[in-house]
C-alpha cells in the first residue's frame, strides 16, 4: 500500500516556540521528504526513505530537547496562532474544517455538515480581551481560549481552599473568553 498523505511525525515546544517535523511521502516509503517547521517557516531537512526520515527526525527531536529545552506537549499537540495552524493543516492535505456554526438547513445554499474551506474560515471569536490558540493532530483541530492579559500574577496559592478559589476564579474568566472547541478536518479530494 503506497502512502500519500503527509504525516505529522513530531511536535515539540518550549516557552518561545513550537516546532513540527513532517514526513511527506513522494513515492510511498521508498522516497520521502522530512520537513521541519520552525516559527511557521518550513525547511527541507532530508530526502530519503521513510526509515531514514524517521531516524533523522528522531535525532533532530533529541537535539531540540537537549539544546533548546524542547518538550513534547502534555496533550500531544501544541497550541499556536490560527495562521500557523491552518498552514500546517494545509501542508498535511486538509482544506476543509467542519464547524457547526456554519450549518445551514433552513434555506439555500444548504450546508448540512458545516463544511467550510480554510480560506474562508475565521476561526473562533474570543470575548473579554482573551484570544484563541489552535492545535492540530492527525485529523482534528482544537481551539482553546486563553486568558486576557492581566497585571495579576497567575501564581496558585498552596492552601487548599485558596487554591480551589483561585482555580474557580480563573476558570470563570476563561469561560467568559469562549468555549474550548474541537473540529474535524477533511481534504477536498
């Protein structure tokens, strides 16, 4: 079976940036390209077999961990601005996002699934001074609200009651920005 779709092989992050490693299948596993994306800029790292690409990706990821203090995101994917996430999704062959806000079943043009092209999808709208950041896995896009800028430090108290009140307060502020959303992605082929 010949592989055709690019594979998001690794995502690592540190406090300043997110880095991705993608494997593109040119001629199945026998000819692949390893691409790195750093700060939204893609660079060809290697052209070779899938095995060689994976070996190089593993060694590059280890180098980033040791020299740049990068880690794999706790959730398995890292959050970035919308533009970078859409660019990554397009590189992986996705062109459509299914967003329930775009379902239209009462008048033409009908849209029963909420399918929207990335070129016209606005992302989520944050409220109360917050914003949204986005992450991608192999078939979904996640939108997470972030807290608005504040002069109040986000240092959690160690006392149990104070900690619970702290978490509830910040959760309420986050909920006021908007909900966490998950969207399914598709290609147009």
